[in-house]
C-alpha cells in the first residue's frame, strides 16, 4: 500500500510515502460528480475511460477487480512492485496502457477515448490501446504495393504520363531529342505545299507561307520555354505578315529592302514594348531576345516568296527529302550524310522537272544543310512533344529560306 516502503529500480529501499487526501473541491471530484459512472459499475471502480487517459496514462497501476478487492486511485505503487517505471514490457515511464475494466457480466466495454486512428473493438476482444506514442501490439499495417513504373501516385484527377523529355532529364541523358518521323512527315507535307504553290503562282505560295510563319513564331517561343506568350507570338507573326505585304507591294526586285526594312522596324518595336514592360530586368531581356529571334525567323521565311519559283520548288523538295532521311533510325553521322545526299539527289530530280537542271544539286545541298541546322535547333534542351510538332516542323523550312533565295539567284 501507499504507507509501505518500496524499492526503486536499483533495489534501494525508499522511505514510505504518505498519501495526501484533498478535502476541497478538485478537478477529479468535479469530474466524478458531473459525469456519473455508467450502469454496471460499482463505486470504487475506475471511471469509464480512465483505462486510456486515467491512471495508466501517467505511470500508475491498472484499476482491476480481482476477488472482490478494489484498489482505489493512488493506492498502486508507482515505482516497484508489479509495475515498474522502467523496463516493463507493458508500461513506460509517464506513458502506459491500462487493461480493460471488466463488468459484472464478464464483458469488456470499449474505452471512452480511443487512440489516434483506432476504432473501438468488439466486447471480449483484446484491447491494445495506443496512448501518447506507445505502439499498440496490434496487427501490422498493410504494406503498399509498389507502383507501376513510369506512373506517379494515384490522385483524384489522375496523373499525366512521364514524357520522354522528363525521363531523359531525370536519367541525365543528352538534352538532344530528335523530333522523329511524324514531325518530319509534316515538314515534308508543308514543303510539298510550298513547292506546289510556287509552281502555281505567287499568291498560291502565300497560303502555305503564312502557315509556316505562324508555326515558326509559336514554335520558337515554346522552344525557349515561354508559353503561352500570346503577345510575343502575335508580334512575331505580325512581322512576318508585314514582310509579306511589303514584298508584294514592292516586288521581288526590292525583296532585300522589304525584308531587312521590316526586320529593323520590328526590332525597334519589340524594344519599345519591352521597355514599357513592368517585369524584372532579366525577364525583359529574355523576352526581348526571344521576341526578336522569333520575329526574325518569321520575317526571313518571306525569302520563299522573294525567291525564283523554280528555286522554291527545288529547295522545298530537297528540304522535305532531307528531313525524312534524317528521321531514319540510323547513327547520327550516317543519318546526316544520308540526309545531305538525299537532298542533293532531290535537287537534281526537281531541277530536271524545272528549268534549273543539274544545277539543282547545289541548291538542294545548300537547302538541306540549312534544314538540318533548323532540325538540330528544334532538338535541343529536352524539347517536348509540342516543340517537336511546332518548331520541329517549321524551323527546317524557315532556316532554308535564305539559302533558297541566295542560291537561287546564283544558280539561276
């Protein structure tokens, strides 16, 4: 009992402790008077729910009923005896577990306060209550199965698949990702439209050229990671349209002045717009360079409209064949060599249909070199599928426009 000497954890006897009896109104007496014990409990038993948060929660012995003997609150030895503060398997110092209180009917009521995440168990089951960090000896938690490779955790809205660019960046592979066969096929289709439009007439060539300029403006911004960038795309595309209009007004004889003049005006306009921006200086500089480069590519693409129709036909066919050959599953050096040979051969074939003849080999080779440069640029820095379907389609044809114009004048 409380007045008997007891031994501590090191076997030394300690003087008996005197139990202090409070005469005034305390929290325990208020709780006992406010919340009466449930039916079936006799006076002197532990209050309903004290097994989890009562005596056992603070290192005191369990309140049990054995042989009709009742142990009141505070009569159990806190240190020594049957309950030890340290080393006991069921109760640690300051944090413990209280066994279930048995009712006269032989059933065990559920605890009043369950531990975090535990549901009340059925009467008669072993109650292992987790109180303030004590791990309950319950069934082990289910182990989550490993997720499928290439997919993220399950969410309400679903997860997008890991793209090739994200996988390559995570694995530390080369930032160069080739567009593939589908963008190459679209490039070839657009090149054939340019060749057919040039054979028909200048205004027929204008339709696929405007499409090429729009895709070029959008693809360059997306290649630089700037999206949606509607203002920059619209400004670059407007520059291409202005160059087309200036060329149609002045004629092919004044094509260099029309193209370079439009380019100078658009660079100045882009500079003024960026100076009026409230963005950070680094962002304004980055936006300025991207807008100027996109507008320059869209305006330079007007070279197809300024070149000789036969040169446009030969150059567009050569670009289409070179890009398709580059997309073949070959090693990079072999693929480049095959693409250039295919471009030269396509130039000869297209030159035989037109009045250019065998001189089309030089024009086809030059256009093929520029097309492969544009193809390489569209493959840089882990490009996404959208970049491949925009910049990967348009850049080979846009980059070949100066070669088509200049070599067309030299050969013709």
